[in-house]
């Protein structure tokens, strides 16, 4: 079973999503990561990423209409089967090969933690 899901809300991100996925591919615990891409534009096509990154566990959720990033994240939550989930935008990258492992090391039972820069 996978440890964590990385949810990626994606809207017209075909030109950026490969950099995002490449940053997940180099993670030290990449075999413990499930990836859910919630496309938020019916005309977007992300099927090519499964061929480009065959060693990643990628699920692509289709949509009927653009609903915004909040509902795209909710669709990821609904589809996730792991105990933990984290988010990354389709045009962002994990900066360090141990970024997700650092998250794993910091998990404490019965604690919910929200991190970000504001």
C-alpha cells in the first residue's frame, strides 16, 4: 500500500506538469507515492504523462466542466486511498529529493498539520 497521495489540480497545465512529475520521480520514497491529477478543463489531455513517467503511480480524473481548484482538490480527496495526502500545483515542483520523506518523518499520530508560506 502507498503511504501518501500527491494531489495535483491541473488546468491548462500540459506545458508545466512534466516538471512537476519529474520532481516527484526523483523523490527518495517515490514507490510509496500515489499521484492523482484532477484535470479541471475537459479539453486538457494528460494521458501522455503515464507513458513519460511509467514508474509513477498516476491516476487522472476527468471532468465535465471547469469547476476551479477547490473542487479539483476535493475530487483528489474523494479518490485518494492513502491515509495521507499532500498537494502541489501543476506548475510547481518539490525542490528537494527528500521533500516528501521529510513530511513522512514529521508525522505524529493524531496530529493534523498544515504548512505553507503566506
